[in-house]
C-alpha cells in the first residue's frame, strides 16, 4: 500500500482519463445495444484497498450482477464489472422487454446480462490497454448473480493471493430519467504492480 503515496496529480489525471475514455466507449456500446441515446456522468476513478471493493457496491451482502474475467498479458490480474439489481433490470427491459422477477432470471435474461457485461467490460479493458500501451488479453467472461462478497471471493479463488488494491471506475449512464450504475474494478496480481505503475509513469522501487 505504500506505493499509493507515489501517486500525484498527474497520475490520477491519467487514471481519470482512462476512466473517461472507458466509460465513454461503454456508453457508446450500451447506446448501440439498446438503440437509444445514452448520457454519461463523469466517472469517479480511485485506487482502493482490495478489502473495500465490496463496500463500493453496497456491502458484502448486496446482491449484484457481475461479469468477471481473467486478464492475461503484460499485466495479469482479475477484472470485474458490477451492476446493482435495479440497473441490471433496467438495461434488460430496454433490450428484451418486461422483466418480471429479478430474483430468478431466465436463461435468456442471464444470457443477455452476460452479453451486456461482456461488451461493457471489453470497452474498459481496451481503453486501459490503449492508454497504457500494455498487452491486456481477456479470458472468456463469466456471469455471476449473488452477494458481492461471495462473488469476489469466488472470482479470486484461483489466484490463491489477491492483489492488494483495485483500480475502480464508477460511473452512471442515463437513458431518460433512468440511471444505470456501473462499477469497474481491475485487481492486478501482486507481481503486476511494477508493470502497471511504470505504464502510468509512477516510479517503482529502484526507478530513481
């Protein structure tokens, strides 16, 4: 966590620009998907300790819709895109019509949510790759609908050791009076820290 102290205004400006581009691309993709104009709120970009990720989406017991994947390449890690249930329901309604019960998704609804998450996650990851000039390759995304704490634990199970921090990009998409609240989290593997920090112009140990 000591590396956080090396982030200055310039580094956070870079991260905010990554967030703006990623959210902008996601808004464009979402607009094409529902064939309606989408407005975007300027995203909030933060670096937080990993154990605070669940708190960002309503707490460990909040039921959420999550698409998560493994990032391979220059900066291995895990990535999560999380929607609250109200946001997920609204997006689904725009695509397939009335959604009667958000507690029991049909196979068709779950498939649509998976595709939505796949498109939005790809928008953020490609933006980050372009901005950092890193080779970031996504695995096939998985869909989970469960409590946030359980999803995060399951999603990171294969790592054995979770990264210490998460790059978070929180934004809201507006269609009419309705809001879709999205949360993007990139959780680099511990050994990926040096690569990511250097790509953002942050001195790492021995870089002086």
